[in-house]
């Protein structure tokens, strides 16, 4: 198979998987088998593309031309490669986890769940592969719409309200700002294609360029830049696998991925840096990082706390993009993978606790480390990665981000990064502390077995991803090599 | 402008306004149709007057007759079509009035609105009860 | 044969109507009328092919050459409109009146088909003719047929809706007639091409201004452009759903075509946008239509009325596209003619499915139908996504061109307003989606889908609205060419 065909296959497989899931809906074991097989095959086809992208090739596939001069087309470059690897790789683990969680939690409408899950992955891969702004937008919107049924999966009043916020904010920002920005770009630059070095330099002047950047930064609501972040906590009504894969990985990363891609391939980092166009965005991102961290400290609901942590961590990536220095962009790109691995583990753990002990609040977690040792150790490892302590993946991306801030002569943002690390200690470590060092509130487990882990299919994936956080620490040089062409190195 | 010399326009405008007023102000549907007819007739007169050429005679070509000034026959012909259209509209309108009279038992606009409002309230009530 | 296609386009449905009256037998009429409708559609497709290949087609009726005779003149613009009208007609006609109406007894169904064919013939006639008085005649033929079709609705309020439609429609038609009279007075011709040639010399005359004003208001009533839209919500709400689908998809579109002809071919943009300067007025009206229509739709409790107000709002997009006087704007307006016909036609048919199974179109009664009638509700939701303008639907294509036109014209606020108003569509569509999927079904809710006779046309239209959301050669491609032609002529 040629690389171009592989691109089509990677997006087509999950779609085909959707049909398979619907067709086998009456036989759950077969249905989950289909999901797993498709997930593995999808990851395999994405992985096959890696060597040629590393070697500098840019596989491309043209789909359609709905407007003169604006096509629907795929073209894989390093950043998209990284995002596609993360999304498709974690889909396998999440599928395993989802089987355990959905059955352990006795959720209804599982066929619908797995079907829309597969479409969402296809949309995420479409975002990753997009060759131009039009394609990016199309799959971005598709991702919003096909995750809506997942967010509202439970159909309760709370879920419907959450779904409304989710759809309302994401659609409003994308239609009113993002689409507007795309059309404006097309009009000014005469093209929508992602081009190394950007397409806007010399086409648009200072203030207008800054306004355009603002339209992109806020229009890409999935990046959850404050004040358009409300949808993310609202989406936490979804079942845990959705929160894990979609709202820690696929959806939010689609947002920051788009921001990075637009900074690198539409504006061009030189253009941004020379005109000081993105300085305001650095401060907005910094504010987003700090405010979200502080809110996270105050949240008692575990998933809400993790959601605000995500908002804060997404701010890192936007900050990296706004710095518009090579180290900043690389750090931002790397953080997509590092944060994904860490945060998915944390959400897995939150779901596992819910399945095993039916607890959702941080204040109820006293002493559960003895009942769920595997889960809570994984939680601790992932927390350390999010905080950014070696030898865990998160430390590398923070290092590069700090380096990027220093390169840009903006010491203030180095300070912001440090402060936020401290804050993340404050919102994550107390959970670990409670779990292991406080006595259980219900006495020393008077009835039932001492060990009360979630089903095996829940525990294994979260151990895998925790281990992944460690592995990423050692894989960082390879990731850097992959991303180097972004900044012309 | 010679207002008096354009008196035929004034007739047309007066007729048109009477027709419009009747359509808007009358409650009875049949009277509305009458207004509509007046309105259409005024336009027909307007066209007919367009075709008049000062000093012109009826446009009948007689072989060998001396060259004369004729009125323009085309607007008149057009109005034959317009009259047919007007008759058709009147027919459909009156047919609708007959059906309305049959279905509601009245053809007064205000009473019809009253009945419709009552219908709606009744339907809403029925739905409310259905939902318990 | 080929050279007579333009006249066959009109004659076949026009003569088909009385033949229906002669046939009378239910099955025979259905087969015959369907054949006529599809034949008309085939002719339209053939004509658009010929026009694409050879350019404008001129047909002198009865061999009398214009300006003495009446000519039919087909360029890309009317070929496009004719194809939309006859296509939707061919898809909707076979549904027939019996499936959801109780007013038409089975033995008198032939009258429905006759009226339907007449309406179609009238609409096609307006689009095809090159003679402006002929436009008036066809306009009235289509309107008269439309009044009767609306009156067939199964509530008695349909009769009142038809009556006010008749009054408003006749006022509109008569205004058009007055405008034509003034034009004739000034130029002595009724042929559109001739008018375009002779008018520039007398454009300063007050009578020409009056003619334009009467024509604009008259056509505006038929088009239901805000604030002349009052007849539309009731007419669409109480008409049989299939009729609403047909009228929503075609009647206002033909009026829009007429407006384009008047502005660009007959009067010329130099006069309309330059001397009269009505572009800002048109934009204000369009914006008002877009927002007020959408806000009204949000507040409706009946699904059909919701769709009707949504139409008012969507018509605003079309007139807005016109107001830019640019290729992108016209392309957006024109492509929305086809796109809106597909989406709204499909959605009204989905309502027809619902009415056929539940007997009501109240939104509150849709509870749980997402599970009971998944195919119907999915069609409705997909159509709704189109109205919002989500990518991969036709609505996105229209929106793209319109926003681009606004940005090209340097009207950033207007571009923003278009996008925001499309979000209002999300609100009214989502209200329905939430009721249909997230509420428990009523005890009385039906089990099972609507009959295939309804479901297939619904999905044909909705499927087309998805297909043309990606492959745009046949819609936006032709619309763009037509827009370019129109603007070239106007200059």
C-alpha cells in the first residue's frame, strides 16, 4: 500500500468499524472484538506512515474540491503524525478500558456508544491529516457533532444540560470566529493550504493580523482557552472512557493541535515573532494556566478537578505556540503526547474508582490506596508526569517550554510555568496522600475483601498508560527529532 | 405637471385605494374579495388608458382607407388575459369563502379568529391533560 | 424535437393537468402525473446540458420572433432554477395527498395531481419565459394552483391560510402587473431583452422608478421577503406537508429568480445599486429576515410553523447574497436556492412522515420519536444540520460563499452577522433534537417507520443535500457560472 492510500485507510477503518459495530450490535462480545481489531489495525496503519514522515516524506491524498481553490485533502506532516499516533494508539487502550467500564457500570446503549466512539476517532484522524484549513474545519466540526451523543450518553437532565453547553460553546466559537477567520485568511492570502513558513506574511498588517490570531485562538474552542473553557467541565457528565480519550486526548488535543498548526503553517513563527503579534496571547494563555489551576485546587469532584487541570495544561501548549520560538513550538507539540498519556491515566483511574467504589469526590478517597493499590499507584505516577518530574514524560515538554520562554527573553513565563507546577502539586498530590496515608473513613474495611480493584479490563489499561508515561521520558529525543522539521531544524 | 390632464390616473388611483381599503378594513370575506376585484379593475383601466393615443381611433385596418392615427391595441389585448386571471382569482377566492362558511359557519374575519383561538386553547388543554 | 424542448418544458405539465381530470381513476392518474413530472425533470436536465454546451437557447413561440412574439429564453440562470423546480416536483408529486390528509377523498385525488401539475407548469413558466407579461400570467397560474393546494390541509384553518395567501398573493401579482404597465408605457415593449436594451435611455424617468418599486414589492410579497412574509407561516403550517415541502422548495425560489432577472437583466445593477442605491436597504431587510425569522422559529410549538419561519430566515440569506452585487454573493444566493430547496423540502417531508404516523406536528408530541422512527428523525436532524450550515452539508456551501462575499465587500460586521444568525438555527434545530431523542416516548407514540412512499422521497432529498455538500460541481459550479453571466450582462 502506498502512503497516500494508508492515509485513506487510517480514516476509513474507524468508519468501517462503526458499521461493523452497528451490524454486530446484538452480540456484545463480537461487537467489542470488532472495535479492538479495528483499533489495532488503525494504529498499525498510522504507525506504518511514521518511517516515511521521519524520512521527510509528506504523503498526500486528495478527496474532493467543494470550492474553487479550496480542496478537501490530507497531507501528513510531523505534528499531525504525532497527534495521529497519540489518538489512534490510545484508542486501543481506551477500547479495552471502555469494555471493562461500560460493563462494570452497567451503561445502556453500548452499541451507540462504541459506534460514535469510532466515528470520533475517524474525525480526530481527519483533523490530524488535514492539508488545509478547510479540511481541518470540516473534521473539527465533525468531531464536535459525533462526540455530542457520547457526552449526553446517559440522557439524564444533567447530561442534556452538559451537552447543550458543550455543543453551544464549541459550535458558537467555531462558526462565529474560526470559520470567519478561515474565510478571512482565504480572502487575504488567496490560499488555505498549510505551507511551511506560513501563508500570511506580507499579506496582512499588524492590528488586523493580531485580530485574526485572536479569532483563531478563541475560535478554536476545543483548545479551551479561557474564557471559552466552560464546555470542558460540562462534558464531564460523559462516561469515563469518553472523558479519558476524548476530553483528555482526541478532542482537546484537536484544539491545541489546530492552534499549533495554524501558528506554524498559516502565520509562520517568524512572522509572529517579528511582529510581536502574539504577545497578548501569551498573557491570555498564562492567565488560563494559572486561573484554571487555582480553580482545580478548589474542586472536590475528581473529574471536575481533572478537567480544570486539563484546561490549565492546554494553556501550556497555546503558550508554546504563542511564544513562537523553536523550543516553544517543540515543547508545545511534545506536550500533546506527554499530557495525553498522563491525563488519560488519571481519567482511567477516576473511572476505575467510580466503578469499584462508586466514589466521585476527592474528599471521599481517604485510604482507598489499600483497596485499589494498582489504580492509585498509576494515579501517582501520572500525577508526577503532569507535574513534570523526571523520569516521567511531562518533564521534557515543560523543559522545552521553559526553554522557549527563555529564548524569547520572557522570563515571566518561566515563572508562570513554575508556579503552575506548584499548583498542580497542590491539586494532584493531596489525592495520592489521602489514598495512601489517611485511614479509610469507613473504618478498616469492616466487610468485604481488603482488595477491591475495578474489573481487570479497567486496571490493565491504566497500568499500561502509566508505564507509557515513563516510556515517553525515554522516547523524548525521538519525538523531538520527529518535530524538528516544524521549526526548520 | 398638468394634474388635470392626467385625470384618468386619478380615477385609477382612487379606485385602487378604495379596493385596498376594502380589503384591509372589511371583516366580511366576500367584501374583501370585492375589494380585490376593484383593485384589479383599477389596474385594467390603467392599462386601457395607456393604449389611448390622442386623436386615435379604433385600430381596425381597412384596406384602402387613408392613413389614420390608431390607438395602441396591445394593452387591451393584454387586459383580456388579465381579466381572465382576475375572474379565476375571484372564483378561487369565492370557493374558499364557501368552504370557510361551511367549515366555520361564518365568514366574518373577527369571528373566525375567535373560533381559531378557542380551537387552539382547546388543543393545548387536551395536550396538557394527556401529559397529566 | 430537441429544438422544441423549451416549449415542451411548459406544455407537458400544462396539458398534463387537464388530462388528469379526464383520467380520474386513482391509479392511472398517479402513474400519469408521475410520468409527466419526471418527463419535465428529464427535459430540464437535457436543457441544462444543452445550455452548458452551447450557451443561451432562444425559442420563438409559434415562430413569432421577439419583440413581436413571445420568446422563451434559457440561459444558465433559469436552466438552474427550472432544474430545481422540476426536480423537487418530480420527487414530491408521487407522494400524493391521501397519505396524511383527510380532506381529499380517494375518488377525488386526481384534482390534487392536476393542481400540482398546474402549479409546477406555472412556476416553470415564470422561470423560462423571456416576456415579462407572460411572467405575470404564469405567476398567477402557479399562485392559483398553490392556493388550492394549501386549502387541502386537514385542518379548517388551512382554508383561512389559503384565503389570506390568496389576498396577499393577488396584491403581489397585481403590483407586478402595474410595474409591467409602467415599463411598457416607457419603452413600448414587453420582451425582457428588449427592455434591457431600451430602458437605459429612460432610467431617469419617475415612471421607471415607480415601475421598479411596484415590481420590487410585488415580487417581494411572492418571495415572502421580510416584512412581506406574513402569509407564509400560516400557508406552510396548514397546507398538507407534502405541499409545504413543494412550495417551500420552489415557489419562493422562483420569485427569487424573478428578482434576480429584474435587478440584473432588466434594470441593471448600475441603476439598482448605483442610482437608487438600494443595497443597504436590501441588507437591512435581509438581516432583519435572518434574525427575526430565526428568533420566531425558536419560539414555535409546531414543527411546521418552525420550519416556515426558518424559511423566512433562509430567504434573508438569498436576498443578502443578491445585495452584494458580486459573483461570490450571487453564487451564494443562487446556490442557496438549490440547497435550501433540498434541505427544507426534505425536512418538510420528514414532517410529513411524522404526521402520517402520529397525526400531529406539535413539537411536544415528538417525544421519543428518535427511537420510534429513527430513519425519519435522522433525516430531519441531518436537514437541520444543513440549516445550521455544518460542514459536509449543503448549508455550509451557501454560507461559505455568502460570508466570503461579505468579506470581499469589506463588510466584516455583516460577515459576522451571517455566522451568528446561522447559530440561531442551531437553537431551533436542537430544541427538536432534544425532544425527539432525550424524552421518553408517549404512550400513543407509533411503533415503526412511515410508509416507504414517504420515506424514500425524504431520504432522496436529504441524501442529495449531503451529496451536494461535498460534490459541488453541479450546484455551486453552475451557480457560479450563472452569476458570472448575469453580472456580465448587467455591466
